[in-house]
C-alpha cells in the first residue's frame, strides 16, 4: 500500500488547515481511497491522520481480503524545522495505528517529500545541461545524518529542472536504497491528469489536489460517498 499526505491552509478560515490522505487499495496502484479533514495545529493533525489511515486499511482489507504487508507513506508539506516533531509524534502514532489494526509485522517506510528546495543539479558534458529524467543523487550533496536522496523526475525544455528531495525518516521494509528510489520514480508516472511524469509520486499529487480543492473551494468535509472517486482532479 502506498499512502500520500499533504496539507493546505484554508483560504476562508485562516486558523484552519486541510489535511488530505490518499491511499492505494490495489496491487497495481491504480485505485485509490481519499479522505480530507480540518485541523488547527500539528497535534490535532496527527489525531485526524490516524483514523483516516485506519479507514484506508479497512477498505484495503474489504477489497483484497487481507491487510497490506508493506506500507510506504509519502508525506508532503513538512518544513525542515518540523522534521523532529514528525519523527517523534506522527511516525509513532501511525505505528500505533498499525498495531491496533493487527499489523505488528508490517514493513513500514515513511518518506518526507520536499519540493521547495534551492538545490539544482547539472550534467557537465562539455557545457552544463539538465540531467535526464530519472537521475538520482544520493551521495556527496546529501546530509550525512539523513537517509535522503534527490530525484529528477521531469524533463524540461526551458530553464533549469527542479529536483525533489526525499528524506526517509523511518524504514523497516528491508528494501535497498535503489529499490526505494526506483519505486519513487515509477510512482511519478502514475498521475492520471498528465501523460508524462510529475514532480512527486502520484499519491502525493492526488493528496495535494484534494487538499487544494477543499481548502480553496469547498471549505467543508467532502461527502462520504466520494471517497473512492478521483473527483478532485
């Protein structure tokens, strides 16, 4: 199972933010369940996130007849200063949610996605050019205390391509780094609204679109029956 989570500030109620969860419910990552909720601070956000993940697990179980053996979560909307809070509280709360669902042995990977970074990558073959789509950098310019990597998932015709930073804060999956990097790149191809690749894995982009719709236009919880439809595209 792959889960994407993103937040967006409500444009009408300035003290509220929207948190959106989108999770895959089949083996080929083509069907999704989505939920959105409002929160006013980080601890409330964590309290709202866990029931949404529990609901996604129940839906997965009802469709496949079993709970997922492996869960990979891509978390967008985290600043560098919030990483310690996320590691201490969010990851612990989600792990507790898995235990309550009877998934003690689940292989769990939690990855923080950062799009707004100043890092730029160049390929130097005579003159500097943009690196091709699929380029991964996981050494030299990455931080020694982190398990992180940069991925260029798009190719641009004009200007400089923007890499995306991925910081793996928890990993009990046993996957090698190149497997996680390859899976992340492949997931950027699965966004239904665009024929090529997007900057983040598709579940992250879906979560962003849902949070944007609720925070900018709806200003209320989406109807319950819309959960398994991609109405926010």
